[in-house]
C-alpha cells in the first residue's frame, strides 16, 4: 500500500470504529467493522445470531440498544424520538459514525 492508499484508507475509517462490541445471549462479542456495512451485516459476517425480518427499517425486529457511540440510520419507519433518545436503533439500517460502537441485542 502506498502513502496515498494509506491516507485514503485512514480517511475512510475516520469517525468510524475499527471494531464493534455486541452484547448478546449473555456474552460479549468484539468484531471488526468494515466502513459502509450496517450493524446487521457486521453481526452476520461474524456469526452473531441477530434477529431481523424486513431489513428495510419498517418492522423493528432488528432493534438493538446503543450503549456507546453514535449510529446513523439510513431509514427509520418504526422508532419514535423517545426510542432514539433511549438509545434504540435498527441494526439493519444502522451505520456507526463514531470511533466507538457498543450495542446490545435485547433479550
């Protein structure tokens, strides 16, 4: 990788985590994050059983709670302002936009 490619890769990662921490089924999982992937894609790529149905931001079956960091939603047709303020987000539409991202899948 030359210095221009290295700078470009660094810019792609700026403001995004190198890894995501997921709390599910009483365990903590740490997995690498690839910029542009949703939380759901990241969990699936790493074998984490994450619930989902529509994958369009409509049904809410993939709802997770943000413990640390910021997540931007591509689409959201189900979560209220109160849900968002309480830290809930949609894994199928959620893109981490901070250097730290820690979520939990509700039981």
